[in-house]
C-alpha cells in the first residue's frame, strides 16, 4: 500500500475492518493493526470534577490550575520540599471508578437517554472508564515490560472498565527504592513551579505539594462504533481568557531526563513520546510542556511538544510506533470485550488479562473480590 494512513487528529479513515477473532484470545501483534486510522471523533468535554487535599469529590473546577510559562532554562530544583512539604496520596487505597460514578450520578440528565421510555440503558454510552486505562490499551502493541488486568462489568447496557493491580505492579509499589520514591515527587514539584491557583496569581514554590488534589475532565467521544465516556486528570490550562474552550486549552506537564546522546534521543522518541502522545491524544489535550532535568533533579530546559507533531518527530526512528496501530488495537479490544461481556449484571466481572508477548485472555467472576460497581451506584441507577 502506498497511500499514507491519515494521522491527522480526529479525522476518520474509511471502512472499519476487524481482525478475525481467534478462538480464545486477542493478539497484540503490531502487524495486525496496520490499517486505516479508525474514526475517532473530536473529544467533547461534558463536565469536570475536583478532588481536594483530603481526596473529597466536588462536582466543579475548584482544583483547576493555570499555566505560567517558565524561563526556557529555569534551574528549578525538583528535590526541594520532598522531606518537609510533601503530602502523598495513599496509593494502596484503590478508588476504582468511584469518582467517575459520583460524577455520573450528579450529571445524569446530561447523559441519560430519552426519559423513562423504551431503552433499557441508563446512559447513552457504551464504555465508561479512566483515560489512563485507555492509554494502557493504546500502548499495548508496543509494551514489552508491564502487563495489565482490566475488570469489565456490563450494567444496564453500558460496559464499565476498571483496572485491577497486577501482582507484579503491587510488588513494585511495595518495594520501591527511596530514590524512585523521591523521583515520583519530581513531576508534582514541576507542576508547582509552573502552575498558579488563579489567572492573576503566580506559582508558589514555597507551598506544600499534596498529591491528593486533582482536577479531572470528563469527555465524550466515539472510536469507530464505541461511544466512550472517560475521565482524566488535567494538570492545568492556558490562562489566556481568549484561549480555546476545553479540552483544547489544557496542558499536560511532564518531566523527563535530559537528553545528552543520540541513543537517549532515540529512546525518548520510541518510548516516552508514545506514552505522552497516547495519554493526551485521547482527551484532545493539544500540548505537553516538558521539563528536562539532570540527575540531581534540576530542570535545565523546558520545551513544548504539540501532540499533532509527535508522530512526525518519530518518523526518522527505525521500527517506531504508529498512532494507527494504537487506535486499531484499542478499537478491536473494545469489540472483543463487547462480544465476551454479555451478561448484564453488576456483580459479574469479566477479567481481561494481558502479559507482553501473549494474547489477551479472560475469565469470569461472580460476586467475587473483583466486583467493583458500588451498591450506592447500582441502587441509584436502578431506581
Ligand atoms: O488504577 C488507576 N490508575 C486509578 C486511577 C484507579 C482509581 C483512580 N484513579 C484516578 C485518580 O482519581 C486520579 O485522579 O486516576 C486519576 C488520574 O486518572 P487518569 O488521568 O486516567 O490517569 P493517568 O492518565 O494514568 O495519569 C494522569 C495523572 C498522572 O500524571 P502523569 O503526568 O504522571 O501521567 O494522574 C496521576 C498522575 O499525576 N495519577 C494518579 N493519581 C491518582 N491515582 C494515579 C492514580 N492511581 N495514576 C496516575
Ligand atoms: Ca502530568
């Protein structure tokens, strides 16, 4: 084939096609997903919510922050405050889809179909999940290290997808080295250096970093015939009042090791840009602002990466990732899930599991430890 696939954001390729389903699993082999880019509609923000310093939910944008462009060579010290001005979210607490479900209950009228008549569905969407779970799906054809477990429940016609921590991920979390623990703080510290609480103020690097706080967007879109509703955490927005409407005004902040050699540049393009692209492309966040830091955690340069240019940046890399492979795999995975997860029952979980170099497989669990739709949600959605 000589025609280049269309990688322009949110434009559709023609004729959806699918891989023939294998008898049990779904393959993640790249070659199977090299076809036209699937329809991916421009994501629309349908709402947002905030989590405060104690992880309490608010159906509003109180935790929104505003980007203040730093100096190109700012010398931010990311280690500052790690010992004495850092409150870390307890990551052993698994919140599953709870915050999204709270948002859905508070905004049902925006989502539900045509009154009480006809349709057995409560929501007008096929899939409800976190953006981060979809990111993992997009990158699976290129992932060689970490597998995943995704729990799926069909309830009133909608599929809810919630991650389950793998044994390997739990071991890694419980055995993190002190150096790694501190490096996880650096990303949040960079946010503090570049974000203000309102449009008239400036960042406060002397304040406390509290990772319980979050601002999340809720977007609706469609991937081929899958109507998606998902939420993702947004770092900040353009503070210009004339900036485009969300999600186009949002900015994703990242830190990354400074690039000193051609080998490091190549690895950055092949691995890091893939993750950055997948995460921000999904909700329609148009740019990533990256702080490149040295080994001592000092940001030496800041650079902006438009999402729309990432797939061009990588074209010189041999055997590099392709957006179309990511999107087609995600699309086929969702079709696979629809075909398997047929029993509409809030206490049934279809557990999809994947390890690199293997096919996606699944198992079925009734009233098990894996059930994740809370009673308060099921009751309110049934009445
Ligand atoms: O299993 C998970 N990943 C769960 C995530 C389970 C339950 C809840 N969450 C939620 C939290 O409520 C959080 O607010 O994750 C939200 C973020 O969701 P997302 O946007 O779908 O996640 P993702 O795209 O993976 O991460 C976005 C940011 C990260 O920033 P970087 O620049 O490192 O990608 O959210 C943060 C992190 O700052 N983050 C998390 N925050 C809380 N809990 C989590 C997490 N499990 N994972 C990433
Ligand atoms: Ca970030």
